[in-house]
C-alpha cells in the first residue's frame, strides 16, 4: 500500500482541521459566545462565515490553481506576488498565529504549576520543540491526523458536553442581532484562517502529488478533506460559542486566553480541569508544527532559493516567533490587527477575480458561423458574372 493510499480523505480532513484549529480558534469563539449570550446564533453565523466559509473558498481557489499559490498571486506581477506572499506569511506565522500559539500554550499550563517558569523561558523551550518536530517532518501528517487530533477532539468534547449542561446564570445581552452578526464577522477573520487556507491546502496537494504522481486524485482528495475539516470546525465552533454563552457571567472580566481554563475548572472541577489545558496545548502544538513547516519551506525555496538551507530557515522562523510571543496577546494583536483589516478584503477580492478569470478562460469558445462563401466553397467575388 502506498503512502497516498494510507492518507485517506478523512485522515487528511483531520489533519487539515488540526492545522486550522489553532490558538485563535480557541480564543475567539469563547469570547464571542460570552459577548453575545442569548444572541449567540446571530454572532455564530457571522463568525462561521469568515472563519469557515471564506477559508473554504480559499481552499477551493487553491484546488482550481492546482496548489500553486505563486500562480494565484501572480496577477500582482512576479515581484509583487512574491512580496504579497512574504507579507501574508510573515504576518500570519511568526508575527501572528505562531507567536500566539506559544503564548497560549504557556497560559494553559500556568494555573497548574506551583513554581511557574517565565514566559520567555517556556517560549524558548516550546519553539525549540516545534523546530525539532518540523525537522522530522516526514511524519507530520501522520502525527497530526492519527494522534494529536483525536486527543484534541476528545478533550474539547468533554468540556463542551459537561459545560453546556452547567447551570450558570448569565446576564443577557441587550444589543441587536445584526450588530452581533457584524461582530462575529470581525472576530472570525482574526483566526487568520483565510490566509492559512492558501498555504495549508497547497502543502497538502504537494505532499499528495509527490506520493501519488496523480494530480487529479490529489486535487479531488484535497477538496474532500477540506469539506471534512470545515464540517469539524463548524461543529466545534458551535459547541464553544454555546458553552461560553451559557456561562457568560462566569467569564466576565476573564482574559480571552484564560477563559477555557476557567470554564473547565468550574464545570469539571479543579482536578479534571487539566483537560482544558491539554486541549489548549494540543491545539497550539498541532498548529505550530504546520505553521513552522509552511514558513520554513517558503524561506528556503523562494527567498534563499536553496532547499538545503531549510535548517537555517527553520531557525530564523523560530527565533522571530519566539521574539513576538513574549510580547503577549495584546502585543500580537496590536501588530497584526490593523494589517488583517487591510489583507482580508484584498484576499477575498483576489479569490473572486482569479477564480472568475479561470472559469472564463476555460469556458468553451463559440466559433463564428461560416459565411455563405465558405459554405459554397468558393469566393463569389472572383466568379464571372
């Protein structure tokens, strides 16, 4: 059995889910549910649009472009496209989600350590561990799809199942549903999953292409995996939003990065509350591996133009991630927030334009009807009267 046969669409869907479901995907649904309370459905619909549907459109675009994100951004010109890719990856990975993963992993273990180590020391160890796993990336998809993802889903399942039944009285939100729908939209793009969709799906397609040498099969399997991953994301988002909405009073005044730990302690008790810490750590770890892998490959291939320098690229990635992580969640949001407000509309527009152009150029052309002379097989103007 080949490696490609072993990597089924379901396994790839789990891996894709694990890649997407990182630090932001734990923070923002809980915060949104606590904010919306009895209007959680309106807020959840807005969040689902930008955190599930729009990233799914990004995966679809990559399937249309056969996993070639360089070609997708090529409409900006060779240098412009490369610059756009570099900026997106830098904001998303070492300055954004990569740094946020390290910081939140630290927050997840902090309540359970008698003598907690400093953030910078934890982040240094964490980034080094991620670097080691990425260095051994031959088992990356197998690790994500078969081991860490089921554990992550199990941990979250315990918390949500017990938490939704937890009888906590919360103050009701008085704002209109439309306002919360818009708030859900804005919270959804902070997950950065639209940016992630271009590069995660491209990585999946490339790995499948190398193992199967069948491009059509690789694209089809990626599309199926993206639907599975999106469905899992939607289910987990609904659970987290409902969990926070039903326990809004308990979460009042609690920092975003500590809300799941607080909920787990209240719902499961202090001893079983460590399940929340496991869930957060696994979410951060799985995403960190994928993020570091994507940025390292980009630096080695597109910037250094030498795959042999992948180790140096990995070291640079982890050093920048470490430096940003020690600024905390507020520092990370201060840097990435304004940039995301610019990048997201531009990316959505690029998807519409590029996919539209692909369909228009691939549409069969209608040939012009032959004139009377062609039908007759002669030039009537040259015939004698």
